[in-house]
């Protein structure tokens, strides 16, 4: 149906959200003390055609319509600055982002159109929020371009083939995303997903045995180009570790990112990437480390391999320093102990009500996951991973 994929359409049926905005209200963010069990949403349809992908987005939008609308309305600066600007004097940049991402990833644009229709929210607001960092970087002035640099921590210990190969990840984000995430399971992949976002801006794997975790990075310059959310959505369709590396380093990216890419039974690589040159057709600069058989490696939200002018937050600096003073992990228990560490009162590694009551100045940990790459198992933990409470466990090849 052609109108379903019209990039100029703003969406329909947006009365509930517009009432909130018209009254000058924003949706209150939930408290982390009320962190609900992670919902699991299964989509049994095929993902072969544009219509199939639209159907996936439509199903997600209908299932989580109220949560998507509330998350958008409570996202800082989205409706107060970004959407108004890109509907007016920034319209050309908006169209350039839509056209370039739609040209390279037409199936994933279809997913967003379906999600907007299903949730009854404006497509442009949903699209801008999926590229929030990219649109913020392109904003001329007045927006805090380093406001979201506290997101996520990773620790990789991989001594395959003789011993363990583990990827541990804390998924951190703002309070507006508490209880607004879910685990998406399709016939081809499983992904931790933010309600209103493409899967996955966090972590996931597919039935080919390929998976990934992500960390925010903040190069000081960006270009109009491909969004991180579209790149990571593409990773869920990777056929192998080599294909995942190719997809993660595709040219024309708008901003930077950090990837831990792995293939079950094979190993792990770490990639830091940044845009290199202006315009959507330009190359990217990246550094890749093979972590298989290498020393254990912790990664927060700063470039450590690639030389880039960057935003670095106090949170990332404190987490890196804290890990430097801790014993190097050798197994799952020691990785989870570090990911649950709260010794630094201002900027701990794990963020929850306990840490915020003690003076935590950063964000919230929404999920902790451990990938056993050698055995092909994903384990998601509820609450502080030091407690060892398993919320979801899944074989990667099953």
C-alpha cells in the first residue's frame, strides 16, 4: 500500500499524545523501584518483504502504543526543540536523513512507518527519536549535544578455544525509558528493544549465531547520513561475524558508535567507529580489535583505540577508573560482580534506586546481559547482577 511508506506523512490518530503536548504536559517517568519484569513480545510473521517489515512495526506499535507515546513525550528536547526545528527551518536536513536511510534500508523504514501507524504517533517524531543523537548533532545551536553520554558498559573476557568467552553488558539509559523496553523474538532474531525504537539499540542475536552489544560514543562532529539505529537493526540480519563487521563499518554513517560483535563458538571483536568526511557518501574511520585470546577489555562511553575529538562524560571517566582499580575478571561471576559495582557514589557502574539514593548523578541500568559465546547462551539478569537473579535465558542457536 503506497501511502504506508510515504516519508512525508506525519502520522495519524495522534490525539492522545497531542493532548499531552498541547496542555504543556510531559509524561512522568517511572521510578526504577517499580522496574517491571521485561515483557517478551513474539512476532511469528515472515520478514521477507517490505510489507512483512511494515507488519512487524505495526504489531509492535499496536502492542505498546501507550508506552511509545509516553516515552516520546518524556524524551528531553524531542518535542520542545528537535521536532519543531525539523518541521520548519531544518526540514531539508530531515528529508536528507529520511531519504538516505530509506535508500539504504527501505525495509527498516517500513518498520518505522508500521510502528508509527500502530502506535498512532507522528512518523517524523518517531524517526527523529530513532536518530536522536544524529539530529541533535545536526542541530545548529542551543541543544546540549553531550546530554546522552552516560549510556552502557561492557566487559569482554574471551580466551577461546581453551577457556571462557564472555560478553557482559549493562544497558543504561534515561528515566524516560524505565519500563519502556521489551524483548522482541522473531523467527530470525531476539533483541532487547526500546518501545518506539528499531530493534536493537542495546543488544541482540540472530539464529545464525551472530550477536552484538552497543556502547554510545560521542565524536564532536557528525554528518547527515545513516543512523546508528538503522546500522544496529541491520546487524540482526548478519549472516556471520565477517558480515556483521561489514555492516557495522558501512560507509556514510552520521555519527560514531562502539560495537562488541561476536559469533557463537567463534569469538569476539571490538569496533570503535566515527564519521570520516562530510556528506552521506563518505567513508568512516574505525578501529577493530580481535578480543578472542586477548586480554580482558572493559568499554564505557569514550574512544580508547580510535583518535577522535570527542565528548567524554564524568560517568565514563569514573567507570573506567573504577575498573582499573578492580581485579581483572576471569569468569562470569567476576564479570557480573564488576557490572554490579556501586562503590563510586557519584558515577557507579550499576545504576538503580540504591545508587541514586546514595548520590548517583548519572542514568539508570535497565538490563544486564551476559553472552556465553563459547556455549551459545544469552542470560538476562533482573536487578543488580551480583544477586544472580535470572530473568531470561535463551540458547542462541535454538
